């Protein structure tokens, strides 16, 4: 299994900037609607707990993440009896509980760089879904015609951090066509001090047919393949590959 030691936001000095990425989160809005009739939700890659804050208080919510620095922020958001935060690996975590809904948002699925690791994550989903329970995750479409490589100049932006004031942020990425792996670096420069905080990570682009085979092998049924978080159906050149399915086991 691949090493998740390179988890992008494992460093507290970088994790503190995660919630100021500047991108809208339609994935969280979509999952909030999915959870409307779910009593229990498992988030395999919960990060700083953004989804938990958007769910009603009557949801049982368990958030899993390998980055302790992210979970420290999550605990500051929601710390009540219905919410549980666990530092763990989505490939191997096993809980004595099954859930109505399991989600992996923010392209968490792509941090698993081998087919064996992806299968292990999907097996975790299958083992933790109630009969009839639903799952959803997103993975960038390798056939999307937009470029995958980014430079500092293309992505440079500013935001105001409550502790550090004005911060410059940028992303740099390089895509390997042979391995279908994107290597990227996220950087943050605090203008007041000049200090720069940087972390790197890699993600894998996986075609739909591979994902479909893995899901089928693990006993999960896909009801709809979505091409983005607005709910549009998947097309060959869609930006995202989003399987929305269920556990059909009795």
C-alpha cells in the first residue's frame, strides 16, 4: 500500500490555511442534501470537518482523516455527542458500526495511488454501509480536456487570515501522462512576516471503467454516474467522475 505520510495538510502550519482555499464547495452542498434522510454519516477524509458543520444536529457523524492537524481544527468546529473524529486510514479503518451514507469529498479518493489501495477504500465503504445505504465520492476525469498543469502565476491569489492577516496562496502542479499521477505543491506566504508554508502531495486520475469494475467487485451498485456536483450526468469530457450508489446487500 502507498504511504500517506505525504498527506498535504498533515503539517499544522499548512492545515491552518485549508479553510481559506478560495474555491466554492458544491460537493458539500450536494452531500448535505443526500444526508437529509440519513440518520448516520461516515466521512472518509473529513479534513477540517466542513461537512459536519453543515448537517443538522440530529445526524450521527463520524469523520475519519489521516491528518491529525486537520482533525484538531475539526474538533474546534463540532464537539458534541453525535460527532466523532478519528485519526485513521480509509483503506484499513474498521468500525463496529454501519452507516446510512458514506462520503469522500474534495477528491480524497485520488490520494490513493494504486488500484490495490483504491480497492481497499471501496471495501471499507462496502463494509460500513447499511443495507440500502448510499455512498458517493469524486475523482477528476482523466479525459477532461482542460489542462492539469498549473503554475504560480496562474493560481496566485490573496486572502485574509484571522490570525495572520493578508496571505498570498498559490498552487503548482505537474502531470505524468504515463502514470496518470499529478504531483502538486500548495504554498502560503504570510505577508506580515514573509514566512512561507508549503506542502506537497500526489493524486491519481482513474478512468470510469476502472472505478466501475472496482465497485462491482466489492458488491456496490452505482445508481447514477455524475459529471459534476450540480448533478449533471457523466459525459466523456466531464470534469468529474462521481459515482452515486448503494449497498444492495440484504
